[in-house]
């Protein structure tokens, strides 16, 4: 599979997972903003380029990307303000967010 195809599966699984934990804010791949699709593609590419990287390394790469794009911590994800509640070190993430990261990486590993 191509990187973008894997990213689409990851994104849509993430949407379903978020809905299962009560977060109905996620859009499908086809309706998602460009920045969301690009973030998923970058996440897949990072894992493909760094197959031994664990969940915390994946999150740190995501943080670095978001920081470079001007995102900061905020209690609620707000793409206009570029605020995100996951802009914290991996060990400070809520357990449900760590599980979301694990799901993402599992999908990449299964489809690569």
C-alpha cells in the first residue's frame, strides 16, 4: 500500500476510535482539512522510516511537526487558534490518547 492509503485507513480508524470515546468532532478522510490528512501522512511516513520507533517517539515526532507549524497547548483542539490538548510530552497524555497512538502504529505495522 502507498503511504497515503495507509494514512487514510489510520485516519478513519482514529475517527471511529474517537467516536467510541465520545469525541464526535472528527471528519472522515474525504471531509478532513488538508492539515489533518497531511498530519496522518507524516505520521505514517515517520513510522515507515523509523520501524523501531515506539509510541513515545511517534508522539514526539508529531509534537515537533505541530510545534514547527505554530501549534501550542490548548484545552480543546482548535485549528483556527492552532491549539491542541495533546501538545504535551507522551507521559502526560491521557491513557485514551496513548491508546489512539498505539492503534495508529498497529495499523501502519499491519499494512506496510
